[in-house]
């Protein structure tokens, strides 16, 4: 990583979260205008935090911390932001865990609903690991959409990762089997398998995911080593139901949150962390290949509340 990379990522992250931090900023400004942290002001802030998708539990805890703190006598916006950032970081720190590549080939199955950014995320993951000199093989397992196959081929070429693909409508499980078999034979470090976008209430499509897992395990008994659920930040509270259902049917082991730059709902990360405790491995704040980076709790918390 170049020396300027952390700084440029911080700029992208804070810029991408501008809409979310503006939503929180409104709640903070309203509180500061009260001049005094009385019960009504605290309740108003708590409601503002809930509207910002932080979740009831986290909103109540932050309100309680403010009510019990020294801020009763004087309220400066940056002081409140610092308290918010600290409490948000506490909620997120346990889930901010890198994806640990523990074996070779390490098989990653990527799942999510239509439009969540799955295929793009896979391309960016490939670029991330190619940047670490790992050999990456991609499998275009979204065989329902010719566009998804073509899109993954473009990303694979950009990232320097070969793509195994079949004809549209071909059997996704067979393709996954072929990819993992080749990865073993040719000593690839990582295999990333795309899957068709599922609506979480379509049980027959969920059954196909289970079939893919069964077939992959014929080659690698412990695979997939990670099942990543790609979530679109713009769906807000609906992300909670997606995690719940995919967790049951696909055995999700970690999360990737995309499109944070297109949403005022970045606070949903806090609600997800509090409710499910699943690792958040990567977040995305844009379309370019570098706009997916490992998730860090402190940077995200500060960007979310608008601290420089």
C-alpha cells in the first residue's frame, strides 16, 4: 500500500459517509440548540439516533452516557460527536475483524440479494488480494444473468484474476466444483465464487445455495471457508432481515457493506453489530477498484459522526 493510501481512503470514507454524518449532525445541532441536557433533550437525541438507524439498544446506551456525563452544563457539538464516536466504536470494535486466509485454496462463497453489489464486490476483493500477491481464481456462479457473467469477466481482467464461467443457465454447482478442483490442482490461494442474487423469501433459490455448498465439499471438505453476505447500505433496516435469513440458509460467516456513499443510513452498521455480532470484513464507498477496504471501527465511527 502506498504511503498516501491510508489518507486517500480516509478522504473517500469520510466523503462517502457525508449523508450519514449529516443525518446525525442534525440530531446533534438540535441538541446543542437546547443549551441544556435535560430529559427532553436526551430523549430527542435518542430518537434522532434511532432515525439514523443506529438501533434502539445503541441509541439508549449513548443517551444514557450523555445523561450521566459532564455535558450537563455545557454542550459543544464536537464534544457530543466525540462521545458518539467513542460509543459507536465500542459497538463496532468486536466485529471489525479481517478475513483470515487460513488455508489454500481458501474458498469464499459470496451471497446476497439482487442489486446488492455482489459481482462488483468480488472484483474488488480479487484486486485486494492480488495486491497482496495472492493467486485468485473467480467463478461466475451467477449463471442466471449473462450480464453478471460478463461483468465478472471484466473485473477479473482488471484485477488479474482468471474467471471460470459457463453458458448462461448452466449449473452453478458444477461450475463451483470445477473452480475449486482447478484451484487445488494449480495451487491458487483463493477461490471466490459468485452466486445468483437471491430474494431472501425464495426458498427454491436458497436450496440451490445449499447444493453449491454440498458439491464444493466433495473437493474441499471444509469449504467454503467463508460465506460473505454483501449488503447494500441504502436498504437500511431491511439489512437486518437479510442477515437473519441468509444466516439461517447459507451459514453466513461475515459481512461486506457496500454503497455507503449513496446512503444516509450508515448507522445500520451499528445496529447489525449489536444484534448479530458477525464480523464485518470490508466496506465500500464508491465504484472504483480501490473503494473496497478492510473495515476499521475507529475510522468508521469518526467518519459516521463527521469528526475530521
